[in-house]
C-alpha cells in the first residue's frame, strides 16, 4: 500500500547550516493496517506524515502509494491535524460537505454522505452547530468526519487527540477503533503517547531523534477492543519505554542540562514509602 524508501529530510537553519530531521527511513505499510509513529518531540514524526500527505518534499528518497510516487496532496489521502481546523462560519454539516463539493459526487449525494459520517462520529444532534458551540472533542470528531466523508484510502492523523483531556481522549480512541474496524482504512497515526499507540495500533514504529530514524518496530498482537489493564499490553508499554529511554534522556538533557536524570525523574513519588501496604 505505502512504501517508504530511503527518506532523508533536511531543513536549512538561520545560520546557514542544515538540520537533518529524518535519516534513512525505510518501511512498508500494508493495506488496512493501523500504524503509529511514536517518539519524543523533534524526532520527525509529523514531518514524515506531512511528506506522505504531499505537504512537504523529501531531501532524498521517495514514497510510493500503490506503486505510484507521491508528488503532492491527493484525494487518496485524508489528513486530520492536532487542531480541528474547521471553518468557524460553517456548521458541522457544512464543514463536512465542504470538501465533497469539489469532488466528483452528485449534488443529491453530498448531504447524504456527509450525514452518514457525522452519524459515525455521533454528532447528528449537533450537525447544525458551529465550531465555537462545540467542545474540543466534538470539534475533533467533526474533523474526522470531514476526512472520512472524502472516502480516502489512507487516513493520516497527526496527534489528533493531543490537546484533549484524558477522558475525552480515551473516548475518541475507542471511537477511532470502531471506525477503523468498520472501514478498514489504512491509518497512519502520529503520537508521543505510548499507551495510546499500544491501544490503537497493529504496529508501532518507534523513532529516535537527532536525527530522526527508526529504532525499532513493534507488532501489537492483541484482539480489539483492547483493555488498558491487560498484562501483555502493559508489558509491551514497558518494552517500548525501555527503547525510548535513551531518546527521552537526550531530549530532556538538551532542555534541562546534564543535571537531568531519567531514573530520578521517572517516578513522582518515593518508591520506598509503604502507604497502603496494610490494605
């Protein structure tokens, strides 16, 4: 479905030097897979997503979708960003219909298709509401409906739940799993949240940073819907955290200096205390 071949990406800095943000990225995504890109801030996850979306170019290497090289945005790829980016002067229904008006869809089918996907994200009661009248989670659901309504083969999601509270985030993770199970879209999902990646993904591509590169790819062998307290998933989270430890330290030391220590900073409480030991 998607073949990523020898991707390198550099940005020119103000002092004239080059900053390498992606180095030698190679992997394949099969049709219908849910893949998460996981790693610390600055590892190039969003940059790679933007390249696949056709919003940025590579410095070298190429990306193929169904054996055709990407050279710009396309209707086969829908994008959902961290911010919903809805038109504030349009209702939920009109936001979802907006892209369909430029697609090769008959006029009498546009509203029917928009309403179908608004229903899938449970916003039918709010189809005539404007973005400022919705919660953050509802706005993001509207953005997902807008992307799905275009019926892309590939859904690209750049930390879509990152700005939401934990309860809303968990609810949308569950809803996204249901949408994926029903539609079998190929989904590429950027996150820095280990638990989120484990809950959602078929495979997790773990990135290192400075420059961004693939450290390891984990396969999640668990049936859906997934439960957070399942022992296998918790063990997988710990394995991923162990791989990311060095990268997290690298980022934190850059921000906080050499005084930062991952082992000291990882627990917000004293592990030797015995509070609750009598329970």
